[in-house]
C-alpha cells in the first residue's frame, strides 16, 4: 500500500511543480499551488515553505531564459532593482529562520489570504497598468505626428509605434528611490513566503516604468528569481531541506518555466486564476481548521 501512495504523492508534487513553474513565468503566485499541495501531504509549514522555495528556483531560472529576448536593454534597471531584491530576500529569509515556527503558522493564513486577493484583483490591476502604459505612449508621441495627408498620418503612426516599442528614456529606465524601496519590501515578502510576489512586482514595475508589459514581466522574473535564489541559499546553509520534495518540484518547475514562456500566454487567464484561488482557499481552510 505504501508504494502506490508514495508514487501518487511524488506524481502530485511533480505536477504541482510543473503548474507552479508555468504560472510563475506568466503571472506569479505558483507557490499557491505547491505549498498547499505539500501541506495536504502532511509536511510541516516551515519545512514545506523552504523545500518549496528551493525547488522553484530552477523553474524561475527556466522562465528567465524563456524571456531572454525581452531582457535586452534592461541591464542597468536590473542591476539597480536587483540589489533591492537581493537585500529584501535576505531579510525575509532571515526572518523566516529566526522567528518562531508558531509565528509562521500564525502569519501564513494571512499571507495566503493576501495572495489570493491579489490574484483575484490582478486582472483589474493589469488593465490599469496597461491603460497607464498606453497613456504614456500617447504622451510620448511627437506633437507634429498628425498631418493633412494619409502619408503624414502613416508617418505619425509609424513614429508612435517606434515610440512605444523603443526602450524607455533614461528618466524612467531604472526607476527612482521609491520603486527601489517597494521592490525591497516585496523582496522581504518573497524571502519570507513569496506567494503572489510576481503579481506585486508586475504592479509596481508597471506603474513606475514606461515600458511594455512583456519586458516588465521579463524583469519581474529576474527580480523574483534573485529573491528566491538568495533565500534558497540561506535555507540550504541554515536549515533542513526535504531534497526529495525539492527535486520533484524543481523537475516540474523547469518544464513549467518553458511552458509558461512559450505557450502560457495562450492559456485562458481565468482558468489559471480559478485554479490558484481554489487551491489557495483550500489551503486557507485547512490551516484555519
């Protein structure tokens, strides 16, 4: 009886890792798939959290590689904001290890509830960010783009397209100190727990930066990867990891990262969101009962 059960558990954890890798690359919040899965199989919350974090790092790296073409021209931005993610991730990981496990058990339901809410409001947030990007693109269009002839109109449209497609100007290329602090705070959250960290980052970057959502999503993957990667190093050095669980999640998330980068944007967003909300709500009920 134990062999089939162990096989079923391994397949479920692998599948959760695959789904999480896909979702993390497209939106974020894949932890709301893997973490509740581990809780359902009886893993203690802190052990589940650290093993899940370590396992998801290769998947995030896979997603970054899948979005590598959108990372062009973002070096200065990622160096600056990456420092905030690294610092925040380190603080969050240290908090997880130094605070009592009872504190994590008390805090996790609130974090899962917050993550579920962020996933629910993500479409409205994404719509608002997209409208802001369009307004900035329109404001950046040359005043003299319009003309009395069709040729002038076409030239104006072409100029506007170039303005939208081009990398942002220096003033908004890397973000100011407020964005750095916000990314730092998101890093603390990501190092401590991390569910829906990607949703937070997309919202922050989309509001602060004048760039396309695809490039912002690529930057989000890098920043989340830095947080998860640094936290994983801290966890490996300082606490116990269930390497069987981490390996299964890693194998699934690597495949999922490529799926998310290649076809994830074709999947119905509402379908992914329903799955995440249902799994997160089930985890919340389990923790509270």
